[in-house]
């Protein structure tokens, strides 16, 4: 749900020196109604953006149904808040952003998309191929692109395998610095350091710290973050945004989901 009088890119890059939280919802892991409920709880608990995506083979109709359900839920909550002097309507004006596995997983109901180059892939498809396939549809849909350099770090998980990535190891600090410089010189606005969905360990803090030394990039970090302590490590190392997804999917009920997201948000503030 777009914030009034502001582009999504402006919202994402205007961090004001504080780390914010993104809840990643994989459309393949639940129906659209459940996804919308989880997204609303995430916002209630302090998430500042919703990513929709993750799986590599989710058809666009499933992605679209999920985005549409979340947007409609946010619009209803924003309207209800506008009628209540004690509620904050702006709380619900947060972006719903595609985090696609490829050009097949797009939706006109999204506010924006992480328009990514998997910079350390050995395969042309993930460097430029999927982007060429998807760009005409994004232009038609009017979905705002967020120019993003995407780097898969060890352990990498499934995304490292599918993306044919030369994984960045914890001691590859000069390499990640060179990638960050390259991302800035290409004109990317975001740099996403990814350890892999459900990874056993998170992106090493030294890699985040080194990437942070390159000015002009908004730093997004995800993968392997399941606890408030891990989130705090990434935030202290310099992440502008922390992404969590698995901890949302693994919650046994909505109360546990609230507790998990709230603890992450509190740890990075």
C-alpha cells in the first residue's frame, strides 16, 4: 500500500539511521487469506514493509492473489484507523513489495519490486535474463522497480544452488567491498546480502560491516535470522533493513507469530 506523496524507493532508502524490519511472506506456504492475516500481525508488531515471494516455482496467479489480499486488508485497516482518533492510519501505509524468484512471479497489485541482479551468479539468466523477461510486464503494470544488487553469502541454501552463485564466505571482506562498490557504480540503490531461506547461519557480521563502508547504498540483510540476538547482530553491523521469513512460516499460531516478530523489532530498534 503506497505511502501518500512518496515513492517506495524514497521510503526504503530514507532510513534515518535506524534499522527497520521486513516480513517476507512466501505465497507458496499458505493461502492468500492466511497471508493477509500474517501481514497484518506483522505490521501491528512493527514490521515496516512486506515482501511477497521466495519460492522459485510459484505461479503468478498465486503471487497476485496474495498481494491483492494483503493490499485489501491494509486498505480496510487504514480506513478503520482513519475513523478512530486514537489510531494511526499511517501505520498501514507501508509497501507490499515483490521479492520474486523470477519473471513468472509478478503481480500488478504490488507497490514495487526488488529489481535484482544476482551479482555473484555464474548464469546469465540471473544476471540479466529474468530481468529482460519481466521488465515489459512491470512497465505495463506500473510496478515501481527498486534497483537492487543481490549477493548470496554462505551457506547460501536453495537460492545459492538455483542461482548458481559463487558464495561469499565470511572472510571475503574485500570481495564484498568490491561488489558493493560495483553495485553503487551500476546505479543500484539497494544491496541485499542473503544467506539463504532457512539457512543454518546468518550473513556474517564482518561482511555487513565491510559493505556498510560503501556510501550511497541501502543495506538489506536476510537469511538465517531466527532470533532477536541474530537480528541485533545484523543491525549493529550496519544493516538498514532486516528480513525474516522462516520464523513467520514456522509459527504455530498467531500469538506465537506476534511474539516472534515483536521480539525481532524490539531488538533492532
